[in-house]
C-alpha cells in the first residue's frame, strides 16, 4: 500500500507521536521550553521522518488533520508540565505552509487553546521563509491575527529561503531560528562565521530574538554565546526525546 493512504490511517491507529527537544536560554543555561517534533511509528518501516511524510500530507491535504492533532497534543503536554512543575512551560510547534494558508487556521488555534486551557503566551509557532514570502500581504495579516491572540511567531530554517528584506521588516515576528547549516559550517572559514554574525545583526535590527539550531559542540556553543545568540538548541544538549525524558530536562541547568 502506498505511504499516502497508510498515512490516512496513522491518526486513528495512534501511530503518530511527538518528541520534544529543549531550547536553552543562553544567559543562564535554563531550559526555556521545547520544540515539538513529529514522528510516524510505521508498523513495517519503523520511524518515518517528517521530511518524508509531511510533503505527502501537504499534497493530499492530510496536513490539516495532522496539524490539528500536533497542536492539540503539544498544548496538552505543555499543560501537563505546567501542572507538574507549577509554572508555564513554553512549547514551539512547526506549522507547514498549507496548514497556515488553510481557512480556519486561526480559529483552530483559538479552539485548541480554549480546549486545553493553555495560555497563548506559552505557544510559539514556527513558520518557514517560503511561507512568509509566497503571499506576503496576506501573511502579514495572518501573523497579526495570531499575535493578537497572544502567540509568538518564529521564522524557522532562516537563511535557507529567499526572504525579501523589504517584507521581512514588516512581518510581525518574534524569533529568528538560524538554520543548522550555518552552525555546522561556522568554523569552516571566516566567511562562514561572518554569515552568522550578519544574521544576528539583521535580527537585532528587526528586534528579533535568535535561536541557533543544530548546536552539537561546546566550541559552537561558546562561539554563539560570544556572537550574542539568545537561545540554542541541538544534539549538544539533547536529541528530541519522549515527554517522560523531556520532563527531566525542565529543571536542568545546562
Ligand atoms: O525532527 P526532524 O529533524 O526529523 O524534522 C524534520 C523536518 O520536519 C523539520 O523541517 C521540521 O520542521 C519538520 N517537522 C517536524 N515536526 C513537524 C510538525 O509537527 N509539523 C510540521 N509541519 N513539520 C514538522
Ligand atoms: O526544520 P526544523 O528546524 O524544525 O528541524 C528540526 C530538526 O532538526 C529535528 O528533526 C531534529 O531532529 C533535528 N535536529 C535537532 N538538533 C539537531 C542537531 O544538533 N544536529 C542535527 N543534525 N539535527 C538536529
Ligand atoms: Mn523547527
Ligand atoms: Na529549523
């Protein structure tokens, strides 16, 4: 059977799961929150990466249903942690282009927040550059609506798309996530290092906080700290893990 139709049954068969990767605050080494990352536990193929099935879900429209499931699941988990730890825990959710562009997206987010009782301030949405630029005017309006609800918006994989700077400064954004390819090549040459410096300078002028993704070594971490990066995320701290394991990272000092 093709993957697309199997994906259709993955929700009812309970084959989708969310893993959580900590985002670490640079200034004090505390866990600032988690990014929720989707996995498909396929009965025959084992764990399937979202890189494989999200594009399928985008093309057959399942992304709407899957996206709602992800949002609800992540908000529920954040509420569970809040009850357990007695303070709000921030959760960051990836949303795809088709999901964001679908009618009723804002309403679906609002409903999920009401149903789970999560404060909107605890929820971040990660959107890609390609989404921002496909129809900038309506995107600006959508992001304003989401922010009015109280959410924070991050631009994911920054530097890999084609953001027009003239639009970027008009986008109501809060966070810029530097794509891990920049972190990976940071020490390859002085040129590569200055790329990250330029992105940080851009973020500063746009008044965005910066998250560096894909941090795998202490050397990278220290350099990013010197460069003034606000948050870091990557295998150096933790892989994406199951909620039970993520719980143990909440009060951890990195
Ligand atoms: O976690 P991993 O590196 O395998 O993720 C691969 C890609 O899948 C990343 O680009 C990530 O943003 C995306 N992704 C992970 N979880 C979700 C999700 O819940 N929804 C969407 N739309 N994309 C996701
Ligand atoms: O596109 P997005 O940034 O949402 O992708 C997140 C993906 O990156 C996750 O699937 C996660 O597994 C992966 N990831 C997270 N940290 C690291 C890291 O330090 N190194 C590498 N290679 N991948 C990472
Ligand atoms: Mn992401
Ligand atoms: Na990213």
